[in-house]
């Protein structure tokens, strides 16, 4: 699946974005049909993935290809899954299935697991009501499923977790609103060679109380893998967020120049920091507004996202990182004014590595876009070690789908706003055309208890040009502190900026990073 097609697919098929009547009434016969039981274990799955890596890649079969390519956005919305055909219809987390479409046209094999025995979920067109699509169910008898979604409860029309297309999966987080997605793996994203999109070709589903375990077989031209996802939602401990433990074992069919572990995919068109990009009437349009980093040495970093003039890849070198994620910090409806997309409710995704990930870098890829239908932001961990043919790697990490980073320290303030404008002093005439002003708001941490004072210092550095007129004030009537400074531009190309707040030699805030294109 192409990166730019994914958002159209999600809009068409996400149960959290369609009304309850989009599900068909019960029909007869009901229930899932299962194949014979077979032994299953994760170790056997890993052995199968390793064996696959020693054999040539085989592209998935195209079934009823001429018909499926006609199933566009409108038809995908008309095809209704029959809820009485769900897996585990009476349990906490019933599972429904996705139909193939032109946006997701490669079938996957689904299984249910119970006590170490797996049974294939046998596909049939009677799982779906084709309504006004004009499609002939008989011609789709051997089609297969495009993926699955985990529903909010028996009889509920909305879902909280879905796997569909390549190795993409997503959750609606704390506020039941889909946004950014995760992937099993990223290969050569924005690299010199074409990006590769391995796919989860088979899944095994096991429900155990509040936890649903999902096992997946990854397959692609350069890589195979075995994955286990243990997902849990809406418990007292996680305050409604979705928490997912991930374990993967990867095997390489070929060498990979740019391997992206725990990749996150999002959309950023423009925000308060890029008003010149605001072609739409809405003030801001983005799934997430920044990349948050927690380095191995303990530094907290906030890098606001941008919509660059050309594809940009920035690397943040680290050793054994504590976490990274794409976060939506701005949660005020007034700043979006969209009562259909609800961007203020979109979840952040935080990656918490488990074990020692060693040396590498968090890479942020930002791709130019002119609308909100394109996923143009990717973030992932790139290990320093080579991914060579015949090698293997394994990773463990936890994903949090929630509003903010988990366990953010109370000892430092965080960035809550970034704005840009022309430099100099208001009313200055003529105003200096070679200066640009940056205004960064902070809140939280030690700033919350401080009254107005004028000795808080913004420590600012620029990759070129020079910084002028830097100071910090408390915003009257709020708990925000505002750092302001000018950058005098010299030369051409992007300017990398770095800033944090300090008082009497003590760091008060996380580090703000920015890449500015004059």
C-alpha cells in the first residue's frame, strides 16, 4: 500500500468514523466458520519466519482483481459487515473483518487461538452486505479478508484497534478518534531507493480477559518477521489509553540500507508555527504537532513538526533511548474549528523501548503536502548496526496511544506553543527584513509556582546567522512563560535552532528544537 493511499482507506473503513447504521442487521446463517485445529506457538511462528527468509519472496495472490479495483471510496463505505458474524461476539472485545478494496487489495489469513490450538477463520461473502454496490457476492466467494478491527464491545458500532494494509495498525486512543498509525517495520523511507512496504500476511488472535494478543507473520522482498502484540484498553491503570506490548523477531532476505524500527506515521499540513501554509479556512490541520524525545541520557526534547519545501530527514543520534513519539499537544477545539475531523482529539503515539536498543538514531521524515489527505510524517528508530542478508534482530517495546507522553516529569516545563513572525520591535520602521522572530510558550514544572520575574534566561543557539533580543516573560493571567528571540538570517538553506530555559544555572524546561526555512 502506498503511503498516500492509507488515509483515504482509513476514512472509508474505520468504524469510528462511520455512523452506527453502517453495520448490517443480523442475517442467517450467523457466526464465524472455522477450519480444523492446529498447534500454534510464537516460537513456531518465528521458526516459520526464519525459514521464509531463506527462500525467495512470493508476492501475494490477487483475487478477483478486476472486481476489487472497482471498489472505490464510496463502495467501501456501502459494504457493511454483519455484526452477528463477528469473532467472540459476546466477549469484551468482539472482532469484525475488513473487506478488500482498491486501497487494500491483498488478502490476509486470519486465525483464532485457544489453549495453544489455532483455527483458520474461513472467509465467505455472506459475512458482508453488499447493499447498493452492485457487486455479485458469488464472484467474491474466494476473496479473503483485508484485515480486522477490535470493537468497543458486544453490539457496539465503533472499534478501538485495527490492522489493515501492509503492516499498518492503529488505535483510537483515549478519545475514540483515529489519527496517526503505527507500522510493523519501515524500509528505506525517503531513501535513495524506493520504499518497501512489507505486509502482515497472517494473523492469530487470542483473547484473554482485558488483553487481546495478536500474532502476525511479516513478509516482504527484503525481510520476514514474527510479531506479538498484547493490547489493552480503558483500564483504571492506563486511564483510558491503549497500551500495547510489542515483541518482534526480524530476519533479513536482503541487506537493508535504512531500517526503521517501531515506525509511526502521521499527517501535518500546518499549525500555529506555519501560518503562511494555511491555505484552508481552519486555523490548524494536523494529527500531531510535534516529535517528543526522551534520550538515553535523560534529556527531554520537543521538535515541532513542519511542512518543509522539500523532503527532509533529520536524525537525532542516541544510545539506548528511553522513548520517542508523535504527540498532539494542542487539544483546544478553538485552534482547529473542525467538528468533523476533531483534530484536537487525535491520539499521540509514544514508543517506550524495552531492553537495551544500543546506538542509533530517531529519524524524522517530513514530506511536503498541500492537503490533509496525505500521511507525510514518519518517525522511527534506526539502529547503527547493519541489516545484512541472513542476519536477524529482535526488539521489544511498548506503545502508548494517548493524549500525552506517559510519565512526563514534574521537574521540567514543556513546550505548548511555537509561533513565528517578522523580527525587530513592534512599530519599528523600517523593520529589519533579515530578522525573524520566534515565540515559544512553556508551562508546567517549576514555572507553575513562579511569579513574574525577569531573570529567566532563554539559552538559544542557531546553526547559522545570529540570535538577538532574547528574553522571557510570564504571560499575564496565565500559567505560561514565553521565550522570544530574533534570528538574523545569513546565507541560504534551513536553520537549525535549539533553546531551553535556565535560571541561576538550573535547567527549567525541556529542549526546544526547530528547523526553519527562511
